C-alpha cells in the first residue's frame, strides 16, 4: 500500500526550497504555547517528541524513510534521527533564507502544504517542528543530504548562526537529526517518561508496517551499563495491533480479517477479529492520529459491518427464529478492530479535536468494509456461522439485560424510587462538591459514616466482592445487588444512544467517586473489580476524571517514650520514622499495622484517608486505551496463562501481607 503514497521520481527532484510555503510567523507560540501543543504539563512536554517524530513518519508515508531512532538524553534532551530525504537546505525564493531555517523558525511552513511533496501527513498544520523549536532552550538540526552534512543551532526559536556545512557523508546516507531540550521556563515538568514515549512509538510501528522505531533511554543503564532500549517493528501492521489488543482474550475465530482499499481519495485499512467476550473494542486513527472520539470513519465502519453481517444472516435464514430484533450494537459484541484512514485535509471536531468530521470518509470506509467482509464471509462459511451465532447470543443477552436494566430504572431515585438502603447520603445536592465513598464491608462503612463530613461526603458500604463484570453477561451484571446499588446511588442510567451502550452522566450525583478498600491483597482485589466495573460499564466516569482511589496508611508508628507519633503510608515512610525518631532501633518504636479500615476509629479514618486537607487520592485515568484493555482482560478474564506469566514477571515488585 505504501507505493500509492510514493512521490513520482520526477517529483522527488522537485522537493526543494520552492516546496516550502509560508503562511505566517512564529511570535505567538511562546506567549500562548497551550494553543499549539495542548498544555505545558506532561502531555504537552511529550507532545513535542510526537511533533518531531511525525515529520519522520511523513517521510515514511511518502516512501522515503524506514528507520527512526529516538533517544532520551541524560539531561532529558531528545534526539530524533531518521533516514528520510533530509529537509531541503537551499535558499527559499521568497524569504531568501535556507529552507531548513524557514521550516524551523516560521509557523505554518513546511512541505506538507505543497500537495506534490506529501500526499498525506500526520499534522497538516505545519506548526510541529517550529513549535518545538520555539519552546526549546536549545535545538540543533542536522541534515544529511546530497553527500553533505548541514547544521544549524537555535535558542528559544531563534537561529544562533547561519546554516553550515560541517562535514561530508555517503550519498546513500541521508536524513534529518533533531536534538532539542524543552525550555524549563515554559514547561512545569521537564522529565520525560519512557512509558509515554514507548506507547506512541509502539502505535506508530503498528500503524506503519515495515518502519522500525527505536527508543533508547541514556538515563537508565542495565547490569552491563548499557542504556535501556526497545525496538518497535511490525511486518503485518494492523494485524499485529489487533492481536496485541486481544492478547489474553479467548478468540472466537482464529483469523484477523484485513481490509485494504487504496483506490479512492481516502485510503482505508482495517483489521478486525472476534473474541468470546461481550465487549466492543474499536480503535480509530486518521493519518496516524488516534481519534479517541471517533468520527465519520468510525460511523462508516459500523454501518458497513452491521449491514454486511445482517444481510449474510438473513440470506442464510439464521435470524428467522428470533422473536426480537437484532440491534446494531449486537453485531459488535466481542469485536476488536483497528481502523486507519489517510485523509489529505482532515477536519477535526470534538472537545479534544480528535473526532474526524470529513463526511466523505463515511462512504469510503463503509464501501471498503462491505465489499471485503462480504467476500470473507462467503469464502469462510464456518467462521461466518460462528460469528452469527455469537451475534444471536449477544442479542439474547442484551434482550434479557434490558429487562434487568428497566428494573433498575423503575427503582432509581430519579424515577420516584428510593436510594439504596445502605447509602448514607450527604446534605449537598451539588455534584461538583459531593463525594461518594465505595467502602469495603459494613465495619469500615460504619467508621466511615461516623468519621465523614456529612455536608459533602456520602458512604456506600459494599458487601463482599463485587461481580467480575469482565466475565459476566449483561443481564447478570444488572441482577447483581452490589452493581444495582452503585447505579442507584450514582443516579446514572445505562441506556442506548446511537446504538451503543453508554452511561448517561447527566444526572450523576457525585463528581468524586472514591474507592476505599483495605490496604491488603483482598482490598486490592476488590478495588480492581470496581475499576473493571467502571472501565467496562461506566467508562465516561473515568474519562471525565471522576474516579479516585483512597490511600489509607499501612502503619501507625510511635516512639516508646510517646513523644512522636506518625501515620506511615509505605514501608519507606516507616523506615524513615524509625531512623529519625529512634536512631534506627525498631525496638524503640511501637508499630500498629492496619489490616483493614475497620481497625481505625472514625477520627483516625477521617484524619488519614477522608479529610481533603490531609488525604492522598489517586485519580484513575486511561492514558493508553489499548494497553488498559489488554491488562484488564489479562487480570480479570478467563485465560489463566497470561495472568500467571504477568504475576511471575512482576512478583519481585510486589510485597505480600503476612
């Protein structure tokens, strides 16, 4: 498929300064950086790397780059090196400067505005590398091109000198190297996190088959004093991506259905398969950008999928005995899919500007999916029958779940029924200030009820371990007493909107939902079950930042003389207390190990875990949806082997309660 994006041989010779078009200047970037990179926190810091790497990926999309190396320096500088054509260095005819300097110092300047230079591009805004330059206290650009090595240095977006020839290179050695260090006066945090960069490079490897990306961290050395390094490469691209996401799930069919259509103006690539779960898991991308809010390409995929599966089932008379309608969402139960489209001029919408708005993408994706999926079903009748039977099972389970869900709705506090009997509600009716603590057991619930601030803190004790919703069918979920109580207490409903299951948060009664469990293995298990419940059944609560984990202390330490007393949240805190107040002598310290929240009296629970002035809350967020999907499936699903392997690999990082 890559050859369709290649520039013709005669066009390659035309990639020079004349292709670099200027739209406007760079002055506003340092004054309002958040307008260009999202924010000046961790997300914006890591976005700088994405902007530079995306330029290299654009060269890969054009067919001129297959190797990209990213290195984190010991000083948290970043080096990105590719083997593309190299940024042009000849004089720009309008600005009478080197094209390299224009690209690095002028906003909206780049080859991607010239349709002959790049057919498609990740950003299409042209602000990428110039913004990185403006927000770096140092940047160095090196270009290997036509047998020479060119270099220019910058500070705060301004050149420190002219473009220089600093050496020679072989004709076959070509590409661009960018070294930059973020400006600490702009960014509140300037330490790069390996995992965040690794996730982005991993996705790019899946989305661009045949491109090798390497991430090296010079800050981290192994036992041989070698820097930690990881390589991301995929020969099959989206097929590997789907298998990665589905790792740990029991497959319904062995095949990954691969769909490609690069004949139209919008090239389409889709990989999909079905597993035995009842969760829909679709990831969509436009020009390598993760469209987390979906958009028109996702709409086209769903239309094509549902229409094709329905027609096959009807033509083979497999739905004749059903007494209720099969709905569109039934066709997607157990589906895992990755959609990748290339759009010349994408229009993004939505709150985070990650929702594709180009209407022409609907037809392009729908037609591609209809044709390829129809052929697959006809050529693989055994797999087709298995998929349709799963759809019928999903429809039957959904029909039973609707009855159970309607029972919840009739008894919800917003429909005239009562709140759960065990709920100790707060006085405030303002969701923005109200908190709900989900507490393990009646004993801890009693302490929490007595210790709370009744004005804004509500308590819902949970009896036993909540249902594992990863394994349960919908109707079983809505028949669970603990699950029903959570729904009713929160005031949310689970209905259908645009044919997909979704939690309606319009009447959510609390904007802080806090999981508060014992600091032991059982407590961690209950917390994981609850997080699985919210991830699977009320994901918008996590996405909007409403879900938290309370952190109770592990110990209460006091000196035998009674002159010092502290709560300790970790073993390190306890060790520090012993060293500071008992000269390192454990026999001089009285240590109380809290096995459960119920061992604390109400005052202690308030002081350590519930008081907003002193407590430590951890907000639950989803930074990597594909990885979160894989981890939840592995930890809470039916397949034992991946879970056993995970425990073995991570056992050294865990501590056991005795």
